[in-house]
C-alpha cells in the first residue's frame, strides 16, 4: 500500500511540474516568439493564437517607436470581471522577432471610490510617454499586477528597457 501511494504521489508531482513550467516556456508561431506567455496570478494570456497573429501584423506594419529599433504595442485586454478597462503592453523586437510582455496591466487613473482622476491639463485619465530615441517608458494612470498595484499619485510610473531582463524594469 505504501509503495502504491508513493508512486501516485510521485506521478502527481511530475504532472504538476510539467503543467507549471509549460506556461513559462517561450512560444513561437507566425514568425514571432513570445518570451513569456503569462505571469503568475494574472488572467492575461499573451500566447493565444489571435495575440500571436496581432504581434506578427504589428511587426510587419509598424515602424519602431521605442529604444531605437523596438515597437511598443498597447492593446485592450480580453480579461473580464474588472470594473475598469485594462490595457496590456508588449515590447516587440522586429530584428530578433521577439515579443516581451510587460508585467503590469494599465488602466485609467482613479481616486477614492474609483472616480476618474485627470493626469494632465487636458483632462486625460491615462497618458503614455515613450519615443524612438529612448529606452524609457512612462505611464500616468493606475498600474495593476498581483501584489504590485498602484493608483496614480500625481507623477508617472517609469520603466527602462533592460536588455539582460528582456523587458521593462520599473524605476523607483
């Protein structure tokens, strides 16, 4: 009986190990490779067939707009159940045909009670700041991630593209 229980336990560990690592593996399709398909405790899936097609299309049709030769692509998520619209961002390197998802969801700035907050003198509730000549990306609005969410606090959240991390790293 003990041997049978041990075998079942070992098989369960192998199955759990395979399922937990399969989402972390890069996925290649339509000529692009996504380096991370999802983040822990997040609902967004970056490697769906439709997402992979959209990255390939963006890579073909858009010119670099960030860090000299990369493309920042921002899209509305398919995630439901939130009281606000969430956006996600990926950095696309057309030369390497790589897509690097950003770990935060982005949304309109909100104050107490979820009321919209203007982030600039135009009255916008979200603002993106990035350009071709810089590896810096700044966002004015709310950022959302598991245990790392923050409401807009009258200054943008800024990140730099880190080549060794293959993605945007937050500046504090």
